């Protein structure tokens, strides 16, 4: 579905991504794990069209998208749930979700999209008229995911969804990621919580200093001693 | 009591002009964090546009107003495109200095083309003064107040109810997230400049009618006062700009009424200093708190 080939991205004067290659097949959950500063978010921002690569290709459904602008990427079916949630404060929960459907023209199906989101996250329905800024961190994460779902993405990019959340929320978020995937959305998951991410992923890549160091199925990487040492506290 | 009522009427008329101008400052600041110092000059160009279409093309008031709105909206978009867009990723001070440069260009360009002479604005509507229990209200004052309130209401509807309005609000709180839901930043910024400049154009025609005289430097002082109004209301806040505009108008006429006409400008700046000291976020400014 998506393949990244020889991707090089600079972040200011620093080469943040050095010739990265990976691919995602339709229906998979793929995870990119790595320490802070390994370049994970830079890769997502490049796919989303917010950053431009120096060289390399991003191919999505047989189309090169590395120079395509952000709104067109969303339109093509790639939605990102950014690191730190980035919900819109001052807008209600429902208005935040409405923003997620910004580019959709099929008005009838949007009502259904709200229902779907509220099914995944019943708490958002309870709080739909509340200012999004008053939600707890976990609820804001749910809202950010709900907002991305409103665009009806084929591929969902999740950037550190567990960051700063209480363990009970983390489990819930990961269950929902699995449910979203089971309902037909392909998922690219970026995580520092490698244990959790690898346990739900079909395949994973380990990123360090802007390069892919290792790859394999979720289970293989979980069992890998180098991965255990570096990322799983083993 | 009678003088008070009279000054209230005068203050509200003048204030509604400041409010229209302040809205442009606050919306542009809200969306790209730029104090657009050329905003007062767009208002001047709106007044000149009105002057020409009424004199040369014999437009009536409504058409002069509508065409000035469209003219200034286009002008605002062009200025943003050529002057500010290339600096989108530069430090904020660069854009600020550029705005001052654009302001000088417009003022001196107009002086060069049309001379610095003051021109009398054509009286397209005959002034009629009504006497209401000792108070004098002119039809022009009512027209200014009515038009300004109508435009503000329209703006509120655009911001709250339309898709572009929602995009503006989203970009002003979080440009990155706005892009991630598919909002086109450039279109949204152009739209904001168009709206703000349209308000300034309307204000230009209204002030022409009110004061009867226009000149290429007429935008400087009202521009700065409207900026003060936006700061008092809380820069970035749309209701704040309206309220701030009315407050400045009332303050200015009030100071004149007690016989301190010479200090009417100084008082406005004094209030700015006081507000910045005691209420830096302005009346409607939000104290943002981040949730972790």
C-alpha cells in the first residue's frame, strides 16, 4: 500500500533521515520503534506532506506522493494522529470531529462517521458539547484519533499515541487501534512503548539515528535480544 | 446628562470605524501572528476608491461601499501574496518590518500619484440631523453604526458558520493540526486577509462620509488606534476587537468633551500602556494553559 524508498529528509541543517526503506501492506499494522530523536516523527511528517524530502520516494497506491501537499494527502486517504494530540482547543469535541471531515463532500456518510467514532469512544459522545481543551490527556488522544477517523482514512498514521497516558488508557488505546485495523484501516504506528507496539503489530522496523537497523515480524523483534536490550528494558 | 448622551452617540459612531479596522488587525494576527501595519493604509485606499467611483463613475453610496469592499479584499490578498507569503518561514520581526515597509510604500505611492493634498469626500448622501430630546444624531452617524454592526454580524456568521470560518479558527489555534485534517494554509490565510481588508475598505468609505476629507496619510493614526483597540480587546479575539474599537471611540470623544482635545491621541496610547501593564492579554484574551 505504501512504500518508502531511499528516503532522505533534513531537519534544518541536520540530516534526520538517511536512506530509509520500508513498506506497509494493505490491512497490516506496522510499527516503527526507536528512541526519542531517531527520526520517527520526521518520517510521518514527510508522508503527510508537511515536510519535503531531499531525495527518495514515497509511493502510495502506485502513486508517488513525496511532493504532494498535505490536504491532497488527506484526500487520498492518509490521516495522521500527531504526536501530542494537537486537538483544537476552543472548539467543542464535536467541532473537532467536524474538522476531521473537512474535505469530505459526502454529507450523508458523515453522520455515520460520527456514529462510528462515538462507538469506538463513547466518552466523546458524552462530552461532545464540551470544549476539547477540558478533556483529560487520554480523552484528547481519543479525540485526535476520532478526528483522523472522520476523514475515513485507508491508512492511519499514529504518532506516539501512548505518550504521557496512564496505563489504563494505554491499554484501551491499543485495543482500539486493533479494532480500527480489524475494521479495514491499515495502520502505521510510531511508538517509544516498543513492547506494546510490537505486541499488536504484524511487522516492525527499528529506527536509530535516522536509519532502519532491524526489521521483522512483531514477535521476532520482541524476541530479539538486541531489541530487548535497547528498547524493552531487558 | 445631555452632553453625556451626545458624546455616547459620537463615540459609538467613531468607535464603530475603529472596530471595523481592529477586526482586520486581530484576524491577521490570530492567523499568522503578524501585526499588519499596512492595515490602516488599506483603509485609506478604500476611502480613495470611494472618492473616485463616486466622483468619476457616479456610484451611489451602496455601490461605492460594495465596490470598495471588493477592491480592498483583492488588495489585501495581493499584498499578502507578494509581501508576506515569501516570509512565512522567516522570523516574525522580518515580516513586521516588511509590513511597515508596505505601509510606507502605500502612503508615499499614493502621495506621489495623487499629491498630499486633502480632498473633500463627495457628499453622496445629504446630511440630515435629527433632534431627539436634545440629542443630535445625523443620518450619517446612524448609517455608520448600522453598516458597521451589520458587517460585524456578517463576519461573526462567516467565522462561526462557514467552512472557511472553521478553517480560520483551526489555523489560528494550531496550523499544523489544521494541515493534517486537510486545510489549505495558503487559501485560509488569503481568505483572512480578504475579510480583514474588506472591513477596512468599508471603514474607509464610512470615514470619508463622516469627516468629509481624505488624504494619503489618513490611515496612519486611525490604524494605530485600531491596533490599540485590538490589543485592548485581546489581540486575536474577534469580539475583543469590536469591543476595543468602541471603547477607543468613546474614550476619544469623551476626552474631547471634557475639553482636552489636544490630548485625545495621547490618552489612547496611555490606556494602551496601562492595559499592557495590568491586563497584557487584553479584555477577551485567553490565558492559554497546556494540558499534559
